[in-house]
C-alpha cells in the first residue's frame, strides 16, 4: 500500500454527510507509515461518483477512468480526509498519476487552509 494508490475500503460506521459504505479511497499518508504493518492508521481521501460533489470548489478533484483503474469517472473529496484502520482497506484498484496526486495535494491544502 503506497501513497497515491486507489483501494476499495469499508467506510462504516460513519454519520451525517460523511461518505459511507464500500467505496474507493486514495491513500495519502506517508509511505514511511504505510510500509509498517504494525502502523494501523492510514490516511485516505474518499472517492464518489456523485456529480453534486464536483461543484464543491477547490477541495474536490476529478478522476477520470483512463489509467486509474476506476470503473467510472469519479470525484476525490479532499475536504473529507480521514484516517482508517488498515483492516478497513481492502482490494487494490489502481494508482493515480503524479499529476493527479498534485491536484489531490492542492485539494487537501485548500480544505485545511495550508496555503499552496
């Protein structure tokens, strides 16, 4: 499991407007943590196919099918960055390009007001 990988994950239990159920996530935590099996916490960005999310501004990133392994165009929801236990991360889907990861990083920066 590496930074930039797309995986299926179980996002239960959740509440309110948080993304729920089995869905793709982008791994964004540091590979130094990701490579250590005893490090249980993995930081992820949930992915949705809801077109409503696309208009939410700089904290959402469009991901197209080509090259990602996703079955349909999707949206990474950077303002819902979350930490999951490693056991909730299931099957690999694909890998994002460096360009897509730069967009994800910009989305995280915007969501957390970190500058650019």
